[in-house]
């Protein structure tokens, strides 16, 4: 997890707030490239 390579994994890891006293609990957004697959025509890799 410390060296995640997949963009989606990186985004999930950064979405978790760590309670650090004196530090702002803002979440750093990481853009995920690509498109959302169609729910009506699910790609084979999503099954």
C-alpha cells in the first residue's frame, strides 16, 4: 500500500483522513483518468 502503483488505489488511499493533532484534515484530491463504463453495456473486465 505504501508504494501503490494503480491510480485508483492511490486515490482510495489518499481519501482516508488520518487524525493528526494540529493538522488540517483536508483530503488531497487525485484525479483518476479514464471514463466510467456503461452500466447498460458492462465491459468484460468489469464482470
